[in-house]
């Protein structure tokens, strides 16, 4: 069982440590160790990204949710798929780099398939043009998953399918967010996908550093992007 809930200051310290991990192996070990208490900690942070992104994807989806095959990338303990289930999605696969996180996700029984994958280092373990929707929430930020993973998200999505990505818009993540926008815009300029919606959120989660709280708000902003892969379904 998970231990007692940590204070906001303790959670902030823990979250900060992952962004300062010096190696990929250290990051994976961090998430393995964090898995058991992860959901308690993000609740302390009032982390809203999973429900916001799930709602955004559901509103953009042209097909009935129960028919869509969804890939939850960097699925963690399954918070995003829990929210997708509330919208009627029930055919879900997940990938994550942390075995500990995958074990927690497996216990929820939401996924028909779960696989370990080091994002940014390995291709996604899925065929090309396979999923009706692909979603990655919370992982695209500085010190975590590189923006170079985005073309892989597009690759495994069916023509006409949706890709939903999120990132934080706070001061410390702004260089990464700008880099990510460049990748997203570049794929659109090449005619590989088209933008469906962009949702900017002021209160994404509670600020996790003194630098962020010095900006005058207890919360940091974030943004959700939804794109549609070009090409007719089945082409």
C-alpha cells in the first residue's frame, strides 16, 4: 500500500529531482521507485492534464469512442486511460519506459496490451498506421521525453486518426515548448497532419519551483494540441 500523503513541499522536491537526473537509467529508476506513490503525489499537485487531454481528444474524435483503438504513450500508472474510459474509450494499449509504472497500470485492467519502450531511444512497438488515436500526456517536457519522439506518434497513427500531445508552458519549460511547436509545425508544413485544436490552460498544475511561484501564481500553465493525420482512412 502507498504511504501517507506528502506535503506540497515534499512533492515539489521529488518532482524537481527527476528533471535533474544525470542519466536515462537514473530517470527510469526514479519512476520505478515513484510508481507506488505517483498518483498520490500528482493529486497533491492538482495535476489536471489527464482529464483535460482526454476531454479534448474525445471532443475531436469523429468515431464512436468504443470503436477507437488508442495508444497511450508514456502511460505511467494509467491516469489518462482512466479518464478516456469515462468518455467511452475501451480499446487501449499503453507503452512506458518504467517497468514499475507499467505494473501499476496493469493492475487497473484498462489496457488490452502494455509494453515497455524507452521513448526517444527506441521506435514505438507498433505497426505503421495502426491506431485510431495516439495520446501522450505529461511526458513532453524538459528533462523527460525528447520532442524527437513526435514523428513516431504520427507513424503509428492511422490516416485520418488523431494525435494528442501536451506540454507545460511555464518559464522553465519554455525553450522545450518552443522546440516542440517547431516539430509540430514542421510536420504540418510537410502536409503530414493538420491541426485540429489547441487548448491553452492557465491552471495546469501547482507550481513546483520557487522560480515558478515568483511569477505571481501558485499554478503553472500548459497546452494541449490535437492533430489529424493526413490521408484517407484505409488508404
